[in-house]
């Protein structure tokens, strides 16, 4: 299985050489003699003498789950809480805390514009037309204009926000999280800020919700098996319908493709979809026929590539279904599947990233081929 660099914010693949140098050193050593050498990442490796009297490549421990490249890595201030993609402006919108801000990132140039949101955005959702982003905060929500990059005054809701959904229909939607109680849902007018409370109950705390690409409905995953569908053709949430999926559950979250006809669940199941509701189980990315959370790996993000007929997913750090001989730490790469057979095609390494850019420069050489040749240790 090929593993290569996959810059998450730059749409390119960058194969790199293995860490460490394979430059042969001076002859004269005895067969199978070993000595310590320096690896490109600053650690120590070992070299073994070959039959021709020269030391071979410096054998270095691999950088688990990441490549040697820093290509595609963009650093900015703050701790990431949530992110969404603006397909119109081709930017990545990231909500952070410490400092609280909405960061608008241009993946082509690496430019970052930080908008002060006063309160930390815990959930973000970009409207399909790219005009605004809805931010969920602890006890309130806010809207940032993506054209002017101005933040509107936060609207107090008095609940902890579990999820938000932006739309092109003049409304934003918010769901609440309260472990000791049932959840709430709100429809908020983008212009004017009017708040309409969902008055019909039946909402579980901590729901995750997603807009159907048709713009006509929102699907809200209430628990492992329960799915609520809301009609939003008139603006506010309306006409809730419930559906229970027993055998192949959504497990708490889902990602819908641009055509709106299929969705990947948090458990790795793929379902057919229409604006009216789910339309049947299609298969599983993990190769299992049945199962429920947490037996199945937890998908934390998924992407549908229609032109390539592929689905890519990022797994939770504690979950894996890779072969036994694969390195650990599955959250450091993206797994790519065929969208028809659901077979695993490849695993693409994420770039080598550390908290500080200076650490990247020290621990993640921009190119392994540019790393210094291994030299004998004098210790």
C-alpha cells in the first residue's frame, strides 16, 4: 500500500524519499559491522557494513503516521474547535479558542485572516452560497459576513450549542447540548436575528445536523439509530419526521455528497439518500456487514470525490481497520475507498505537523532528499 504526503489544505500529492541518507561512506569496514549514524529527524539510526566494505543506508525509525514533508502545512493562532469549507470562495473557515476567532484560510496562498468573534466558535457552518458563516458558542450564536468579514452581535440563546447549520434560505439553525435534559432547536433569521424555538419536543441532547444539498431539508442525527428530518422550504424548521435505522446506523453524524443521493455515517456505513429521507443501506467502508458504535471505527470527517468515484475518510485516533502490519496512529492519514465497491484503495499520509513552526523546521525536513548525509557518531 503506497503511503505518500497528503497536504490537507493543498490539493496535491507529494511523494518523498525515506528519512535518512543512503550515501555510502568510506570503505574498509568488516561485513555486518554496525555503527551509529544521525537520522534526518535528529534521532540516531544504525548502519551495517556490506560485502563491498562500505556502510549502507542509515536505518532510521519511521516518523509514524506522517511523512517527512511540511508541504501544505499552514500555521495560525488558536486551538481548532471546528472547520468548514467555503466552496464559493475556495477557503477553509476555522473556529478557534485562545484566542476566540474565525480564521478564513486561503489554501492556495496560505494567507489567514482572523475575525475576532469575542466568544470561541465551537461549531461553524458556511452557507452554500458562501455569503456567511454561522458560529455556535457556549450559550449563544453569531454570524460572520464572509464578504465584509464583519461579525454580527452574538445572539443569546441560553443553551450550550451542539451544532449549527447555515442555509441560503434566510435562516440559521441551532441545536443544543444538555446531558441532563432533552435538547432544543432554534431557527434564527439571518437578517434581524429573530429566534424561533422548536416547540414540538422530541429532540435529543447533542444532536448533529446537516443540510441536504437540495436546500429543502435538514437531517439531524439524534442518537445512534434515530434520524430526524426537518422541512425548511418555508424557512424555519417544520414538519419533523422520524426514522429509525436499526441494522446499519448513522452512529451520531453523517456526511452527504454534493449530489445529495448518498451519505457516509460516523460508523462508516454508506446510505442512499433523497431530500425526503434515507433510501437504503449501500455498503460499509470498513468491510463489515453489521455492527454498531463503538464496534465500528468512528469517522471524524468524510469527503466525496464524484469525478474520481472515491470516498475519503479521517478516522478517530483510537480507531483503525488497517492491516496488522500498518503503523499505528491512524488519525495521521486519510483513507481512500472506491465509491462503488467500497474497497480500500490507498492511505495518504498527512504532513508532519508540530505545535510550533520552529519545531516543524527541526523535526520535519522539507524534503528527505535534502537532509544531510548520515555520519558516524563520535560518542
